[in-house]
């Protein structure tokens, strides 16, 4: 199959493919996503096979307006609406109790579904044109860094999908914050641009972190993630840097890791200055890329 790039004016072509059950890559403000209509089980199954994604890792459903959440969950609480009001459209995924109609392949057998309303205008137009929420994991092969540019999508998925909708460089550059509202206390499953403290301020209560050795709340976090082939060395003191190094930002991180692989670098040194160290989401991705956290 030849993979074609569509521009933002050709969203209707991508929407038609999706309505017919064929997965399409589209841009969001965080990273590019590999989309399929949430209620089309066969199309969702194709996503797992294209990515080589383990079937116990659930998918996020993307909506274009808040009302879309009601097709996915009938147990939406006041906290959900408060967070949606504060942070959507934007890089926050809320995990809530799912409706029985949401296929279990989407939730990987869990009773919950992750919902996000992205801010990228192309993503929202596409979801609207399809007429139902789109599930979309990051559009990389499983285990590779998420793609933040269409050329990075092609590096992994060329020949495996029919269309990639062009949306430029992703503004945020790392995946959304994932917050579970399912348990007793709101729990941060994945740090992202929307910070824990900002969420706590809106909720007026503390956000919990998943308990080590407790039930696995976010199956995706147990897989090796965000990893380039080039070994990554994190350096915390300037004088310990040995070679040209990278001062990372969330926006450039994944593209730079892929670039190091393309150049065949023997090692990539990343300088974690005080600002980088203070960024919970960026440090999370860096430690994963360096293989220091699972
Ligand atoms: O920014 C993003 O979230 C991007 C863009 C495309 O929206 N998507 C993304 O999807 O990063 P993915 O599949 O690469 O990561 C989704 C993460 C995984 O760690 C998964 O386990 C977790 O969210 N997740 C999804 N649904 C969940 C659920 N019902 N319960 C717990 N964790 C869930
Ligand atoms: Mg991913």
C-alpha cells in the first residue's frame, strides 16, 4: 500500500476512509495519532496490528465537543466536567467508567475509557466529519518514540496506512497527561503538559500517584516506551558532558531522538539542567528513553 500525505484541506478524504473502517494518521497538538472510529471493532483491531501494540493496552478516545463524552460514559461526575471546562480542548486525558457499548478491545477489557478533546483544529474537524469519537494511540511502531512530525510518522508507518493528514510540527511534543477519575482518588497515570499542581488547583484536592506494586492502573506504562535505538545518557552537571549534547524541550525531544538514530550516533548525551529537572513530564520521558524507569 502506498501512503499518501493529505493536506488540511483534504480532511474529507481521510474522514471517508475512516467511515469505511480504514485507519488514518492525523495530527494532534501533542503527537500524531493513528485513528479509527471507536465503535468499529474491526478498524480498532487493525490499529493494534499496524502498531504491533500489545492487546492489553487500552486506547484513548478523542472527541470534538464535550457532549461526545456522553456517548462513551454514562457515569460522568462533576469533577469530570470541572476538569473538562478548565483544560479542554487540550492535552489532558480523563479515564472514566465506560458505557457497555464501548467495545472491550478499546478498553483492553477494563471497565474504563480514556477520553480527550484535542485542541488541534485538524483533529477536531476530522472527528466531526467522521461523526463519532476516534480512538488514537500515538502513530509510532510500538516501543518507538512518538512522532511529532509527518516525516517521523512515515519513518515508522509508510506502506502500513493509506493516509497521513499533515498538521505541521506538534506544538506540545509529548503525550497528554492521563488522569484517572475512576478510583477513590484522582490518580495521575501519565504526567504531561497539564501539570499535577494545576489539576489539584481546579479539583481542590490532592492527586494521587499510582502505587508501586499496586494494581496496574495504566497498562501502557509497563511497556518499554519512548526509546530510540541510540543509547541515551542523562547528564546533570555541565562539566560531565563529553560531546555535543542536547538541551531538551518537550517539543523537540522525540524528533531529536529519532534524528540520533538516523545519524547512527553511538550515544546521545542529554543535559538535564535545573529547568529540565523541574519538568515532571519531560523528566518522565527522558528517564524512559534512558531506560532508567520502566
Ligand atoms: O497525547 C496523547 O495522549 C496521544 C494523542 C494521539 O492523543 N495519544 C497517546 O496514546 O499517547 P497512547 O495509546 O500512545 O497512550 C495512551 C496511554 C497508555 O499509557 C494507556 O495505557 C493509557 O493511556 N490509557 C488509555 N486508556 C486507559 C484506561 N482506560 N485506563 C488506564 N489507562 C489508559
Ligand atoms: Mg504511545
